[in-house]
């Protein structure tokens, strides 16, 4: 005997198989709805459409944690900018102090240069006198040496005259 397939019975079996697979899929997702609960498109989201409370809680937690993270990032960035601002102010103050000191040193140097220019003729005179004193000292040493030689000759001549 040949068996005849009943098309109605096949459709029922397919639908039961689909329901079992959907139930299995829903139990894995934990969603009361069949299929995905959220679409990647925001236009298909219905505010009044019931959705998975677990997924909603997780999304809220994610948004809260992301908000906290971004807040902390902004806070730390703001703190970094405040620190940089403080460092810049300190640097400006230090450079202002250094500028004042360098201006004072420049004024002192200019004053010393002017005094040196005024003293230059006197210093040149002192150098000339020092050269003259050095030459005079050398002449005095030569004269002293010559005097000693003369004295020795005089003593030699005196000895010679007494011995004769």
C-alpha cells in the first residue's frame, strides 16, 4: 500500500517544530517575546511595546556606567587642565621674576661699564707708572751691581797701594 502524505498534517508538524525551536531560542535569550527584542534600527522601537526587563536593566546599567565613566574622564581632564593652568601661572611668575633679575643685572652691568670707561684713563696712567717703576727697579738693580763691582775694584786698588 502506498501512503499518501497529508499536506495539512505536514504544515502542523512544521509549525510545531518552529514553536519548539522558538521556545528553545526564547529560553536562551530569556525574552518573553519571540525572536529579538531590540532592533538595530531605532525607528522600529515602540515605547509601549513590552520588552525584556533583564535586557532593560542591563541597558540602564550600561548607560549609567558609561555616564559615570565619561563623567570621570571629563573630571580628570578638567583636573589636568587646572593643573596645567596652575603650572603656566607659576611659570609666568618665575619668568617675570627672572626678567626682573636680568633687568637689574643688565642695569648694574651698564653702570659698571660706565664707571670703567670713566676710570680707564686713570687705569692707563697706573699701568704707565707701573711700567716706569719696573724699568726704574731694573735700573736700580743694575746700578747696585755696578756699585758692588766698583767697590770691589776700589778695594783691590787700595790693597795694591798698601802693599807697595
